[in-house]
C-alpha cells in the first residue's frame, strides 16, 4: 500500500516538476488558441511562443489576440494602419518579429512617409480566401485598417474552411454572408475545458499532438529509422517549373471584390496563372528570380518551406515599395478629390451669386 | 546508431535477451562483438574496417611487445602501433586541417595547395577507440599490463558498443579483466543500469537536445541576433554539451551494467567545481586522466621544475584541444584551459585542492558559490571557441558582447536560460550531495522511485517520438 501511494505521489511530484521545466523552457508547446463566439478561434491573448518549425521564432500574442507588436483597436489619427492577412506565410512563426517582412515594411514606410505606420499581423496557418474574408469581417475590421494586404498561395483559392470552429462564407442572391457554425452549449463547454487544459499544460498538449502522429508511416519511420526511410515533406517546391493554373469561380471573384472594396490589395506568394479575375495580383515571387539563393531553404534545419530570414527582408522591402506607391497614389487622389470638391463648391457659390 | 533513438532501444531489446540466454563466456563475448560491429556498422559498414585494422594491429603488436626483451625492438613495436593509430587519426581527422592551414600560408606566396584537400568523412568515434587501443599498447610497453591471449576479448575491448563511439575511454586494465570472465549482471547492476539509462536519456534528450535547438539557431546565424540572445546561446551551449555528453556517458554506463560490465565515471558534476583544476578532475574524466597518464607524465609532468610543469600543462591541454577537433578554435580552447591550469598551479604551489564541499555555515556556502561562479565564467568563455566554426565568428561574438545592444526578447531568453540552468543544477546537486549518479535509488519508497522513473521515461519517449534525434556533440570528435 505504501508503495502504491508512493508510486502515485512520485508520478504527481515528478509531473509537476517536469511540466514546470518543459513550459518555462518552451521545450514543449502549449496550445495558443482560444474559442471565440464571434471569430471562431483566435490566438490566446497575452501568451508567448517559441517555434522551431524550419526556422526559429520567439514571440507573443498581444492582448488584442494578434501576433507580436501590439497596437490598440483605436487607430491614432495621423497614422497609417496596414493589416496583413493570409496563411502561415503571413503568420511567420519561423522568424523573430523584428525580422518579419511586415515589420521590415513598417520600418521602411515610416522612414519614407515620415509618419507613423502600423503593421498588424493577422496571418493564420491554413487560412484560405474564404477564411480571410470571414476573419476580416469578424475580427480585423474593428482595427480599422487603412490598407489590407492579402497574400495567397496556389492552394489558397478556395473556401474550404480550415478549422471547424471558424465561420464559413456563403453566397446568397449574389451577395456574401457569414454563417457561424452551430454548437451546443455543452460542446462549447467541453471545448473550453480542453483548451484550458492544453493551454496550461504543455505535457498534455504534446501528448494530444502525438496522438495525431500515430500514423503507420510516421511510427515506423520513428521506430526503425533508416531501415524504414521517411519521405521528406516540403511545404513548397520552388524548383518545379510547372505553373499552376487556377480558375477563379464567381464565388471567389465575389469574395475578392468584397475584399478589394475595403482597400484590399492582393499579392501572390507563388507563381500562379489566374483566369477569370479582373483584379490585379502582385507576384511576390518575382523578386526571387535571378537570385542566388532559395527563399524557402532553411540551412540549419535542412528543410524547405516558408520564407527564410533573407527572403523576409527582401519581401519587406518589396512590399514597402509597392505600398508606398499605393499610399502616395491614394494621397494624390485624395488631394485631387479635395481640390475638385473645393472647385465645385467655389463654382456652386459663384453660380448662386 | 544513436542512443537517443528508438532503433537503439529496439537493438537493446534484441541484444539483451539473447545475451542473457547464451550459456558461456565465449559465446557471450562473441555475440557482443558481433552486436558491437553491427552497432558501429549501422552508420557505415566501411568504417568497420578501420576498427578491425586498429584491433588486429594492436592485438599482435601487444603480444610482440610483451615477448620482446630488447628495448630497441620494443620501441619499434610501440612506434608501429603509434603510426597505425595516429596515422588513421591523422588521415581521417587532421589531414585536411593541416593541408588547409598550410595552403592558407602558402597562398600568401602564390602557391595554392587546395588540390591536396581530401574529400573524406570522419569515422564516428575514431578518436575514442584509437586512444583506447593506444593505451593498451603503451601499458604493455610500460610493463604495466599483460597482453590478452583471447582475440575475441581484445576485439570486444576495442569495440564494446556502449562506449565505442563517445567513451568513456576505458583502460585495458579495467575493462579487459571483466571481459575475461563470464559476463552476468547482478541485481544491483540491473537496477542501476536501468536508472542510468532513463536518467541519461532524459538528460541527453530533454536537456541536451532541447538546448541544442536554441544553440544551433543562435550560433548558426549569429548576425541575426542581439547581444543578450547570443550570451544566452553561449550559456545554453555550456548546458547542452554537459547534458549531452554526461547523458550519453550515463546511458553508456547503464547499458554496460546491464551486460555486467562496469565502466568508469566520465563526469562528476563539473559545474560545481570551485577551481579549474577541480573542473578537469570532474569533466570528461576518462580523457583528462588519459592525457595526464600518457601525455603530461610522458612530457615530464611536474618532475622537471616549475616552468616545465607549466609548459607541460599548456602543451597537454593544447593537444587535448586538438584531439577534440581539427580546427584552430579547438586549439585555442585547449590553450586557454592550459593557461588557466598553469596559472592555477602557480597560485596553488604545493598545496593540494579539496574537491568536496561540506556545508559549515553561510560564509562557507558563499565562498563556495563565488568560487563556482568564477570557475564557470572562465569555462564559459572557453566554450565560445569550442562552439564557433571559425575565429571570425568568435571575433564577431565577442564584438557583440563588447558593443552591447539590448533586445526586446531579453526577458524570455533569461527565463529559458534560467530554467535550463536550474534543472541542470538540481540534477547535479542531488548527485553531488549523495556522491552517486543514481540518487533516485536512495529514496526509501520503491513506489516513489518507480513513479519518478516512469514520468522521466514517458516524457523523454514522448519528446523523442515527436522530434528528430540530434546526434551527440562528441560524435564529431
């Protein structure tokens, strides 16, 4: 009996110590999402993360539930606010925030425009066009951004709905609507309890993650090492010469037109041939043509996937240049608009007199 | 085969039951020899031939040396052994280093010798097993050891898989007599063996590999990071190399115990040393004692006056540095330790150092702590040269320390670093206090012991399952 009690106590004491160790050293990750009635699932506010996927990223989720540098919901009067939306390439867990292309762009624009510029990272792994539309309308909109940069890859032109908790976009009578998934209060309670456990206990969260890895291929490759060779997975193969052709369906075009109305600008992160769309897509990938390095290559971890630090720097510079010209153009348009309205007012007054 | 991989655990799961079932000494040793060659050949079968060459040469030269009475002939046999062993090391480990260094020199005069650079891979553990076989021949030459008559026993002594690729560098006088008897572990050995494997795996995987992930990133791209981040990287490296190597040694000792073999201790809480001499009595003990016995003493040790003692210390450590790796950074690392040891020797004079602390009051604890911290700072500085890939990188790192720039991530880096330091300290503290590598076994309640071991093993296996194993830092040597 003494030994059974000792066994249980030994497990509990050791689990507490190991949990404190793995949490504080970020050896194992905690769950950083939280269920939200309106948005579906958002980043858990005031949490920190350390990621070793391909690169090395340390950062935090600010109190407003978006990544890293915190800006309040109320936008300061004189500042230009740019929101970034897209998938894991925008989220960029692979780099430090100071190397993030958004931050590079922010710093360049601040210097060039001589006014405060705020860049907010709303990227999320797995987000497609539909998710971006939903996320803009349910979450990003309240931050009142002046410009929104959407970055898409070849697999993002869909409305697949990457997470079951996220609302979905529906088309009704040529207009779009957002439909929230319906869950019973009991189910939501269960989800919240799970989230609470996973976001506070790294060991349990990682056990849960391991469950997802329980696939024959993975288990065998882990157990038998080179006797059972693993097939290497890459997020993006940049060496392929085949350019995917994507047909923009009316539904996708409608989503794009809605996003564009709110000062949305579209960028592509891979070479894609798009048909049946009236919108301009700026191709980020072109900046890497004739470069002597692979923007997706991570030398230390010997992996290929998301943009590396060097690519982030270049993309930041490229986006800053593009956005500067868009902002300047908008400023000139605004001045013309004001001059025009002043002129009209003057003519109107003269005419009345 | 890496100790921190599932394939090793499977290998052990196959080897142990067969080994236990085998009836006699000869079959057990032969089976262990074949298993050891399989273990080594798992990296690359071709390297087994080097192991075999070293074994055959030293086995026969050992016998010849023992039977030969003429001093001149004995010297020839010893030299032959040195030429073969150091020749293997020289070709596979140092050839390119000397060619590149010489080529850099001659390029100043317009001669390019880059074509001499060989495209060869360093065989795993070559530095360890060549030193082990060399000690056998040297001991016979010094008439301190009799050669073995069993080729299988000798081949097993050279290739014994628990300590083949990263030590401890065993002496023939300790390991060979054990192999001459039928290997059968007793209950205590099995108990200790299991505990050492579990705690060693935890240390290697959960502390060594995880700090290694930070270190690889921070040292891989130092230009991306700010001063506090790089400093944290250096502290983390000091923990990585210790956890990695001492964890490995624990697994090696534990595995050997399961086979009924006692290997020497390789680490004795080195970061709790109060001076640099003590540090070297606690760090990589099998190598430092090898260097002392076969190099420092052969150079004259402390028998030829003070100045020669300092020079001998410096030379030994310089060559010890070069043993670790064929690069100038390792030479500087060894040289710095040589300087530290010489200075400490000069300060000490004829006094002996006390290597165990006993609490006698707050002042003594304070005194102990200050000395430990000072020793650790000295050692930390040398780790920089051990980890960087080039002198330019070391210079860059140092310039970042001098021209300090703050980081927005200082808080989180401090938290991460302190967590690892604390865990490392706690493990060392219990070992230091109990003077045992298995302090868990001192807990009177067996249930409590099993509970702790279960959690440590479970967590380690969970992490191992989710990640790719990192090779041992010392494999490159």
